[in-house]
C-alpha cells in the first residue's frame, strides 16, 4: 500500500464547485431555509474539514413538502409522456456536461477517488437517459375475456406522490435511480438525501430545475433527524409510495409505517454477498472480479463481496494474488492524482471495520495484507486480506462496508451453497467457474436477486436491481423499474 498527497485538482477548484450548490431546502419550486433556521455541517472525510453547511429540515418543512407534492400530483400526471421524457433527457445532457464538477463535489463530501466519482456521475446520468426512453413506452393492453362477452382494457397510471430516501454511499446515482422513473411515470416526490452527503443531491436539483422540471414536482428536505421528516411523510395519507435504499433495520420500520396507509413499497436493503471461486476458475480473472466487487467505493456498497469462499485447492494462491493487488493500491485523498482507495465516510465506519478485523484475527484469521488504519488524518483504512477466517467471525454475518476481504476455504458445491445462503440477506452473489453447467446450477441455487457469473460488477441501469429475503422488495432499473411507480387499472367493456 502507498499513500498519495499530490492533488488532482486544487482546493480552489473544489471550493468553487461546492460554492455553486444551493444548500437550502427545495419546496414548491423555491429554495428556502429550514423553519427552525438550523443548519448542519458537511465534512470532507479525507481531511475532516467542514466544506459546507446545509439547511436542517424538520417536521414543519416536511409537511409543506408533502402537501406541495399532493397538490401538484394531478396536474403533473396529466403532462404528456414526451414532455416528461425530454425533461429527463435534458437533465442527462446537463449532468454529462458537468461531469467533472459533479465528481469533484462527490469526492469532497464522500471521499471516493475522483476517477471513480466520474464513473458514478456517468452511471447516475444513465438512469435519466434510460427512463427518458421508458416514459414514452408506458403502455397497456386490450384483450377479450374467455367467454367472449367483454373486452378487457388495461391502462397504467402514476401511483401518486412518492417518498424517496437515499443513502450516502452513491449520493448521485441513488437519487437518479429513484427520481428518474418517478418523473417518467408522472409522480410527484418528496426526497430526503443522506445528511452525510447532501451536496450531490442538491446539485442534482439545480440541474432538474434547468432541465425544466415544473415547480412542486420534486421537493427536497435534508435533515440530521430523519424520523422527524420521513415519519410525517409516511403518516400524511398523501404519499402513495415509498422507495428506500439503506439498512434493513430502517427498511423494516418504513414498511411498518407504510402498512398503515397500504403504500406501495420499494426497498433496496442490506447485503452479505458471497463471492465463490471454484477450482476450475481462471484465477487471475477471479482476482480481477474480487478487486471490482470488493473495492468499489472502498467496499462501502451493499453489492460488495462480503464473504469470499474459495475452493481449498486454490485458496492460498488466490489470497496471495488478491493481497498483492490490494497491497499495491494507493490510499489517499480522492482528489489526489493516482488515488485508488479513498477514506471511509466517517469515524464510526472506521471504528466498525477495525472491530470486525480484530474479531476475525482473535478467532484465528491471518492478516495477509493491511489490517490497520494508516497514520494520517482522515478516515482511511488500509486494503486488507484475511485468510483462514473462522465462519463464526462477526464479519461473516455483518456487512463490512470497508476494504476488507475475508477468504474462507470450501471443499464441495453443497458446502459452499449452504455457507453462501446462510444469511438473512440475499442481494447479490458472485460465481467464478469455467464450467457452464456449474455456473447455471449454482446461479439457480443461490438465494439472491442478482448473480454475477465471472464478473464482479452487476449494477447497470438496464438491469433490474434488487434482492430477496432481508435485502428488500421490488426492483430498480431495467424495464421493470418504472412499473414500481405505476398502478394498473382495468376497465370491463361489454361486447355488442
């Protein structure tokens, strides 16, 4: 592991980019301060410095936002699909034109390397382009009943005002993945970004304004007390859908609240992804996949490879190769040229990762590389490979959310399927094998919503993203993504 200090961009550029971001609440087409007048600090996790302050919304602001969404819903639902499509397409173009600026804002508030942040900006923009195309393809059906006496006319309508809640780890893409289909379907929105990373979301609001989104369609309330904002939305009786990305524990509470008003619910929750390498795998390709699946976003992703199960015959070689790759990565400020691994998002995350590593070592794991935080300011943790991990270690049953790869040997397909499925979560699994039959067989056996076969990346706007079991409900992206924001209406019409 090396550290990096040479900056890719100047501090002045970072300040200039952040200075362009509106930092109030956005309600009924206007930027405003919180009713309480309170604001909160946004911290750069690489420097631990305050880079901005943002309006800290509360219950009164939440009520104004949801009432606005309710009032505007009928008018917005009547807009032409092409109009909604063109708003999203213009927003896509604006995002791509400002890719560097948005990436710098993201790097400053969240820590991911500048090059990776640019990748997220492009990924985020693609949701707007994808759903701009879906907006004009919302269809229905016309069939005849079996007895021939009635026609069945099926149409689609917007579900209504939506509550959108996003996490801090992909601050721009998680916003566009929810806002895009809501706009395409004709739904109004109230939106709460994560308080650790609000600036990317607020920058997106200005882009949507410029793209021509009518006032009141999107209302944004940032807050340090999520329950004081989200709970009034959920209990309002106005909201008809909630879309949440975050922890399973919070998702369960939101589902309980949604039940009171029988709200449509999309939940993209936690993950505990197995990464399985068989003895016949192309080992170098598997290592490439492990680096992608483990190190994207410093491991702070629900899709991150959390448990690396490697066939015993190649486990030691795999661990050595992976350690060589991770140990060569450059750790540093995401804005520094050549940085591969940025900081974790906050001190609490850093503490959790160290506790998980310490527990695994205490239960018999060996540190092949890393295993500690470097001596420098910021919330950094060294890329780490652990071998001989005891399955009873806490990091086998908890999301690590950090750059730590625990390698566990296995002997048979039956054993590894049992280990892989021994978790309440079921978001994604990764398989590396050159046996096609085994690939399909194992893909079928894994209790997950997504499978990466000989690849460490599954996320794509064209694919239906989501999990099973405690990893959530519904899908985001792909052709089914817009269906989460539509209701189906059927009309019976007698024939003759």
